[in-house]
């Protein structure tokens, strides 16, 4: 798959669909997900793609397209200035997304267990509100590190990982994420790992895992005035 295909997969995971050339539509209700004003993505092959909320005014889309053609990613000051001039309240998120290399297909670590989200230990850890299967490690009879799909469909899933700070820097996060990833790969699904660009801990974990960056995206979202 090419980087654009991976971006489309992730958008579908968020309930979004690309319509026409540069328009986005929310086609499925997904918690905490709405169509943004704009999404600008720098793909791993260095191509820049962008999408607008289908309800955004045509004139504003045209002016934004002109500004995007002049930016050097990730500097979008020109776009921000345009929106401010129109008194449009917005916020900006900057994210990086990775895939797992092929060698994860052979990963196995017997110290990682798979729990149901209904398991009392999962509930105590606070991971009972996401996907059915939770990949975790125990210490002293309780879960201290776990990874689960924060979103998952028939094609892909996206990781959510947390380690009790008391048990940090012991490699637990790396092991539970790896176990989660191989479970999706075994089901012929694409495992995604994403983080906010300023989350250094998550970026370092991606590096330790040996993940492959497929795109970075800037999401400009509506906010209440």
C-alpha cells in the first residue's frame, strides 16, 4: 500500500470519507470525531494532500487552496491568518502516524497476556471502555501496562497504550504494543500507531518499536466561539 492508501484507511477508521477530490464527509458516528475544517497531510513519499469539510464555503476553500500551495509543511501560518481574518474560531492539532514493519508477524512474548475488557483486572486499570481484547502485563497481580485498539474496524485498528508511571522505563509498553500489533496483523488488519507531534514519550516509543512513519497531518478543527 502507498501512504495515501494508509491515510484513507485511517480516515475510514474515524468514520470519514473522501468525496470528490478534496472534500471530507462524516459517514459514520465515531465518538470524539467530527469532520475538521481542513486536514493537511505530508505523506512519506513527500506528497502533500489536503481536504476540506464539504460544508465549507466554496470561496473559502478556493482561497485556502491558494494559501496551501504556498506553505512549507508544517508551517501553516498563512492558513491560520486567513481563518482569523474571517473570525472563524479554530484549533490546530499536529499528529504523526506509523505502521508496523513486516517482522512483527513473527513476534511472540509469553509475558504479555490477552484479557477481555470485562476482566476485573482490565476494569481496575481503566481499559474496559474500548476494544474487546486488551494486551497487558502484570506485576504483583495487577495490570501495570496495556495496549488496546482505541478504534478498530474490519480493515485496521489504532493503538492506545498506557503504563503505570511506577513501572515505566522497563520495556513494558514496547512489549504490549507489539503483542497488540501482531494480533491485528494475524487478523489481516493494519495496526496504526499515532501520536501528537509534541508527545516526546510516544515518539520515543515509536522509535524503539522500529515503526515506519507513513504520514504527518495537521488537523484544523472547529471550536466554539
